[in-house]
C-alpha cells in the first residue's frame, strides 16, 4: 500500500467516525420515567416534587410521566401542574389507560401527550367525597385552571373547559349536559394527544431519540420508611406509645425512658404526615396545647373540669385531623372512609393505650427492669426507720379523700389529714377509702367498697 492509498484510507476512517455519533464518545440522552398510578393527594404531590428534583440532579434531558389515575385532590394537582410547568426540560405524559379529573389537568400541563390504545382523558368535573358535583366556586376554579393551562400549551381552551363544565356545548364534539371524555383517537383528532403508542420506547422512537438511557425514578429508603409510618395501624401503635410514655413519666418522674419513648413516638407520628402535607402547623400546635391543658388539670387546677375536657378534645381532634387532607375545617374533598379510619385509629390508640396501662402497668412496676430504672425501695418502720410521723399502724383504717387522689393527694382519718396515694386509681374528693399499707410518710389507700 503506497502513501496515497494510506492517506485516503485514513481520511475515510476519520470521516466515518465524525459522521457516526454512536461509535465513539457520545453521551446518551437521559430519559427519566416516573409513575402516577394512584389517587392525586399530598403523597403524590410530594412524590412528583421529589421526582422532578431528582431529574434536575441527574441532568435528565426528558421526563416521561406514565399515568393511570382517576384523579384526586384539585389543590394537590394544581401544585403538581406548577412544578411541571416550572421544570426547564420537556415533560411528556404517557396515559396508559386513564387520565380523569385531576389526571387530565396534569396531562394538559405536559409538553406532549401520548395515549395507549383504549385510553381516556377528561371528565374533570370537581366532585365531593360522595361523588356529587362540588359547588360552583370549585367548578369555576377548575374551569379557569384548565382553560389557562390549555392556552399555555397551545390546546383548545374551550374543549378543556368542557371537560369540567357539562353546560358548555361544542358543536360536533360535546352536546350540552355531558362533560368531555376523549378516547385516544378523539384526543388525537382534537389536539389533546400527539399519537397513539403502546410503550415509552415507542414515544422515544417517534421523537427520533435512539441513543438513550431510561432511568426509572425510585423512592429513597427514607421515603419508603415515611410511607410505612403513614399506615393507620402503625399510627395507632405510636399513639399508644405516646399516651403510655407520658403516663409512666408522670407516675415516676425522673426515670427518663418513658418520656423519651413518648417523644420518639411523637416525632415518628407527626413528621411523616407533615412532610406529605397532611399535617398542618395549627394541628400540631393544637395537640401540644391540649397536652398542656391536661397536665395543668392534673397538677395545678383542682377537680376535673373545663381544662381537662378541652385538653382531651384538642389532643384527640389533633391526632385525627393530622391524618386527613382537610383544608382547616373544610372536609369537601376528604373521603368518608378516610375520616372513619382516622377516627378509629386515633380512638383505639388513645383508649387502647389507657387500657394497656391498667393491664400492663401494675406488672411493669413490679418487674426487675422497672426496679433498675426507678427508685422502688421503701423504708418500713419494721426495719428500724423512724422518719414517719405516723404514731400507730394505720393499715385497715378507713376514712375519706380530703383532696382528689390522682394518684397522690391527702386523706382524712379520725379527724387527721395524711399524705396518701393509690396504686394508680383515681379517687375523687370525699370518696371513702381504706388504708392498705404504710410507705414512709405516706399511706397507700384504695377505694373502700
């Protein structure tokens, strides 16, 4: 081979490499895929927010949402829409079956819409939790939102409005009395779908994207753990730990372990709901105000009255509201089943915790573990201790509660007042009591039946 032939061969090789972008040194196009296949709610809202942040972190070139949802909460859908429209890379949606109601709103906000065979988009009328059309102020908000987003994305705003409002008539498309729901072919015909496709790969092929890397967004371990603590069963157990920890700390102040368990349970209860947008600041504040009122009722305010009842009401109501997607006291979009589950969970947690205290509490105070962490030794007169001011044995003597005992207080026996306490029972003032033992300078008493 002479020099001329070598030169020609080298020139052809260089030309070939320069024309073939996939042969050497080309970076693949990054396509991140996330799924919306559940009800649109605060959890979905958080999922989309985190997914788009992840797409930004990995410098994704495109984001594709695979959607199959019947809708959900309009306010959360609006947040998702704003996140999508603020994202600076193309966001496409692949409707793999259904994009109804809030799902239709999110789809229209995307840069391109693709639908699988037999898919549907539309039916965006706002409904309450029992399936009835919401008041007109909600419909008006949804109409306005659909119209403005459709205009922004170059789609027919009138059709977008007619997906919400059944009174809008569009000749040849929708008669009055029916909201628009498009099939795949109808959506293509009227500009609400770019093409009928069967897979995400087909979408990329249609857009001449060949050398790509599909990256499916997966929730982090932290998010997975958060979702576990949103389970009503786990929430109920946490409430029981909160109640039990606070009670035992009040019974044996200074031990530390019960209150530490209660604080950890409080964090694990409130934080997941707060991060998903379910728990509002005022609901958490209401819980602590309720707790403070209960403590004041026990240690400061005599008797059991307004403060105690209000404290219990605030505490229990807060635990219930934290689990619900309410807007202050507006429950228009809150499902009845969710309300029932929240009430049952909080109630069982509170009253189950109280029941456990009576069943397990006495055994726990007699356990070896409790003896190691609490001061349980007593100094009895029979052992030579003389710090007691009680001059004669009081065991078996009867009297009345001079103050409320919860569990400590004072009793009156034979006209004299003595410090006393119960095993954990509540004894109201003037109820009859009987002494069961003498502990230092105090009497251990119970109700005299």
